[in-house]
């Protein structure tokens, strides 16, 4: 498969990984048109805080490198049991539709991937 440069567009589906429980991934976040993502130390701090807040219940961050124009993260997806335990603590109003589907049918890998991607 030939790789093409897709500027100013969402990541094409063929470049996206499928997420599995307890698997490791190298995640790269790049800016559009080489715009600065991080202007000063406060930007780095806020980015890390928000990443932990929004992804921390589903992933473990093993290492990271924040560069002004992009970032690299090595993550490990948490176990199915750990994620189910987290979802159990939520009220139905605080669950995404993907979380509800996964909670009801937690042996479905496609639902697991959708839930992680929606997070």
C-alpha cells in the first residue's frame, strides 16, 4: 500500500491502528502545517494534565516526548477487567454510547476499539 501525505485532513482509516486490551502503541500527534502545539512550559503542563484526565482511565503512559510541533507517546491499553471496573463506577448519564455497548458485550473487540477511539 502506498503512503500518501494527507495535509489538513483527518487521519485516513488505513493508517489507524485497532486498539486491543493490554497492547502497546506508539502514538504520534502532529500539528497541521507545522503550527506550534506548545509555545511555553505551561502548554506542556496543560497537555499532560488533559491527557491524563481524558485517557488515564483507559491507558497507561509508559513514555512520552513533547516537541514544539508534535508529540510521541508509548502507551499500553489497560486490561478489559480494569476498564469494566472503571465503567461500573460511572452513572449511565456519564457513559458514552460506546461505553454502554462495551459494558453489555465486553467480549467484542470491535466495541472495545470503538470505545477507546471515542474516548
